[in-house]
C-alpha cells in the first residue's frame, strides 16, 4: 500500500525525523487559508505540492512556490484538478517553502535476496534515483542494515561522512537510523526521502543556520503486514484505489488482474495457480488470479463474477471449485444468481467437486450450465469457448 507524502511525513515525524510543518487542503479556499497562516507566521513563501501517489510531481508542474496569499490561491487552483501521469489531483500539501542549500537522496528498501534492509543514499538528490543510477552510478552509496539490530551507529556515521554530511553528523546519523526504524516500525517495503535537504533558516536577528530536513517522503507499506498496524488503514487513499481492488477487498476475495482472456474463479491459492497453469497448457491465457477463499457462499461467488466481468478482455470463465468447507451447491446458486444479473453474455465452464457436488451438478444442469468433471477437460472447454467467442466478437 502506497501512502501519500503527508501521511508518510506523519510516520517520519512520529519516528523523530525532522519534517517541516505542513497542512493538507482539498479546496482552493483551504489551500489559501493554509498559505495565509504560514505567511502570517513569518515565512517568505510557501510550497504547494500535488498529493498523488506517483513520483516526478515537480517535473509535471505539481510542485510550486508562492510568495503571497494571492499567488498561493492561483497556484492551488492550477494544481488541484490537474492530471499527473493520468491521476487527478484532489488535494495539495501546503508548507513553508524551504530555503534549500543542497539536496540529498536517502532511502531504505527490503533486499529480499540479502534478507536485509538496503540503504541507498546519494549527494545527488532531488532528481529521481533511477536517473542517478544510469548517469552516475558511483554517486549512489549502498549499505545493509540488520533487520534485528537496525542501522548501527558506526554504519550511520560512515554513511554521513561518505555523503559529505560531516558538518551535520549528529542530525544525519539520527535521520539515517530513523529511516531504518521507520521501516521496521510500520513493516514498510520502502521509505524514501528525496530530497533530504540542507536548508537555511533565518532567525529574527537576521542570522542564519543550516540544518537537515526531509522535504519529501514516500513510504510503501507491506500489505501482508497491515493487519499488525490497523491504525494505518486510515492512510489508504481511496481516491487512488482501483475500484476493482476496492470491491475485491470489501468482498474478501484475492483478485489480481492479468492480461489474458479466460476469467478464473477458484477457491484456494494453490488450486488457483494450478488452474492458471492448466489454462496455459490448454493454449489459453488467464485473465486473472482469483481466490474466493474457503467457505464462500452465494453472494461472494456473485461478487467474484462481477469482478471477473469488469474486465472487457474476458471471453470465457472457468470456475474450478474444490468443495471442502465450501459447499458446491452454494457456489452453484451463486453462479446461477450471478449469471441472471450478468449484462454481458460470456460462456462459462464449471467444475465443482467435493462437498455437495452432486447437488451442484443438478442445479447447474437445470440452469443449462456447461460443466466438466476433470480440470483438464474444464481448461480445454474454457479455452475452446474463449476462442469461439473471441472469433465471434
Ligand atoms: P517530486 O518531484 O514528486 O519528487 O516532489 P518533491 O517534493 O521532491 O519536489 C520536487 C523538487 O521541488 C525538489 O527536489 C526541490 O528541488 C523542489 N522543492 C520541493 N520543496 C521545496 C521547498 O520547500 N523549497 C524549495 N525551494 N524547493 C522545493
Ligand atoms: Mn521527491
């Protein structure tokens, strides 16, 4: 689960990292009011930033500075509603504009092969790290942190010196360790600060000081560990969720869209994968992975059918249910109900074995469903049906 910059900053702040103040606004009026508060408090300018779950907002015109309330209002009006990489901007972050001296890059990701946390850092921050990796790979510093111990002091100090942050050693060490702590605290896959910047601050007497601040933040949380952090569920941005993903989660169905033409409805992840393999062996391509889970009843089957049919590429549906806790007759009822509501006629091949399979067969026969007794046969029939309806379409 990707979370917005503002939420990522909340988590960084909770782990003690230096993040400048901010407000989130959904309307031009709210953005204006936020800018007014910051400017009245003595800031020279504010930065207004599109809150969308994609990178490169700056380049796309989604990050702008404003020096007055009027300018902030105009810029917020430009950014709200604009489209960045196909996503409509529905909210902006408003913050005091930092006076940037130099930008750095710092991130932590899971290195599955090494079973450790990989820290990446660069003194060439601000730009996308992928670009640095291409143009100047030597400018990227990497090191690994132990998942139990986190980033050790000496590692953090060495990193700070290699980045040329010796003058900000204490703060840099705290930030590097904090990034790893944030990874561990929330079971994140990625914590990225780009830019981590040296910013200049001016005191009332005109004197200036320099310190480090996290001006941008990106965090991806491990979906499989979200149950350990129920409080983070509120950070899910429903504005940017795929509607199909939303419906699947609401129904408790594991659903992953693929590129083929054969919709698969199966119970059990292992059986779902086997079904996909057999579809491929029969010469077809699965349109999705779908596991309705154990003990699914008619309404869940109907929801699964709706999910499959939202994909316009689907030319045939293969239902493969192994009845254990799941009762075959319940599934059959769900299929019959789902088909009666189906606004698009798609051929369906059903194989149900196990608990109440005979009753299921009877119901399906009466409703004129095409059934199969073996999985090989079911896969073959589904591929034939897809090819036939593909040719007809
Ligand atoms: P991204 O393009 O989506 O990564 O958005 P960022 O928040 O990283 O902003 C992009 C760039 O805008 C940064 O690398 C900075 O150069 C600039 N920027 C962001 N915030 C500020 C700020 O407060 N002050 C100044 N002067 N520039 C900023
Ligand atoms: Mn950035």
